């Protein structure tokens, strides 16, 4: 899945919700994710999701 600037026109809280949704879909369908972003709110939640999923 490729997402180009998923944070566009969204508040930081909503950006976190988008991250959770993208992560859920990626895990559900076992897809890789490519994200192009300028937002400091997008990558840290993905790091947390990655750490949680790799520790299982």
C-alpha cells in the first residue's frame, strides 16, 4: 500500500487515528506500507505499532 501525505488537512489527533487504521489494514492483509509524509505525528505511532507486532 502506498500513501502520499495521509496527514494532509488533518489535525494531529486525526493523524494518529489514520495511522492506526493504516496499520490495522496492513496487518489484516499482510501488506507492506510506503508512506510519504512531512508530519512529525505520523512516523512515531508506526514505530510503536511495528515494535508491538514484532514482539509477538
